[in-house]
């Protein structure tokens, strides 16, 4: 590992995490090997990087760091099943599995140096815990993190190593931090068809160009969403770009979060999940075939704290 750029250290709960620093630019991110779970992304924005409250990603004040539980916040990897859409446990097993660091490198380019790390999960059905639900297909999942000055790109890959076709649904369940979700907008949803879990999974069409405020809980899957969306919080503007993730999930539990053991009573006001997913139509891979989807978070504009 390049000195100063990559380091595996003990994180919370004794779980190991990979700290990635773009030394040239001043940005940083943290990824737990438990679940290949990114829990922090701090772009190179000077003073903003010194305050945990200014992290682009939200982490619950009551997040549990344990080898058998998903971490609440950051970017959980939902694979090979999103939510309860199948016979496996909620959101699949990738988010509670131990991944390994396969490679790290500094990539030099005309646009500036990039820090790149690759994590892998080799899944063999006969070696998997029973609690993972008995998924029958051997596969390798890969998470590639590329850190620039103001962006973090996450490439999720799946390779079918079994002798029969496999199907999966997936999402990068991204929790964005905001000083106040009620003053946060999401642009790019206008005219999209969505399923609303909070209204008996009814199908609706979004008529708002911008969700300027959320007045209640949301749990929606937007189908065939545009490849770029903009999230504006009182702290910053975030651009989310997606490739090969056709769906977007919008989630905030609102005051229902008070019933969740790993969420603080007011944590719901500080987060909004805007997730990249392949959910509506499962991905099918023939034996030996590969799939990859990308999800890039860019902090494109910072607002002064006096605006909060």
C-alpha cells in the first residue's frame, strides 16, 4: 500500500476498516471490511473536513459495529437481494460478510491523482453461514473505490462462478447527511413512476420537479431514473451519477426511526437515503458472466455554516 494513502486499522467494535486518503488532494474516505461498507466520505473542502458533522455521509449515533449486524448509515451494500424482495434475509448477506482488500493503487492522471482500492467477497454456498439464507450460487463480488478531490466513485461488480444462471437484485443504500431533511431537496425525479411502500406498494407518478421538503416518511422505488440527480442540503450540493443502476430508492423513516434500536431519536432529521439500485427487474447472469454498476458521489458546492 502506498504510504499515507491507504491504511487498514481497527475501527469501532474491533472491526477492521480501510482508510483511504487522497494525499495530493486532501480528501478521505473510510470503508469497513465488514460489508465493504463505506462509512465516511470527506471531500477536499478545507475546514469542512475537520468536522464530523460535515461528512457527506450520515452515520447513526447508535450504529452497532458487530460482525453479525449491518452498520446503520454510510453506504450498505444490498446484495444479492434488495429489501425483502425474495427468500433471503433483509437486504441479502453482502453487508454482513467479511470482505478482503484485493488491491490498492495511486492512479496518476492529467486531472489529478486518484486513490483506488479494490475489495472482494468470494461467496461459496457450502461455506456460508445458515443465517445468510442458503443462496445457491457461487459468485465473487467486487467493490472498487476511486477517490478524487471532490468525488467518491463506487463500482460494484458481480461474477457468476456457478454452473447455472444466477439472479440478484442490488442497491447501494446511501445515507446522505443533512442538517435538516425538511430543508433538503432531490432533483431528477419528475415524471418518474414509483412504488410507494407506505401506501401499500401502490404505483404512482411523481409530479414534483424538486422534492423541496419532505413532510412525512418516504419509502419509494423510482423506476428507470435518469443517470444524474442533484441533492441540495443546507450544507452542500451533491451530485449523484449512476451507471447500470436503473432504479433510485428514496427513504427516510421519519419519526418511525424512534422505534429503531440503532437510530437516535432525532437521527431521522439528519439523513436522507438516495440509493442506486437494480431492483425492479432482477439481473440475470449466465455462468461465467459479469455485471458492474457504478455510483459516483460528488460534492459540487459547499455553503457557509452561517447559512444553516
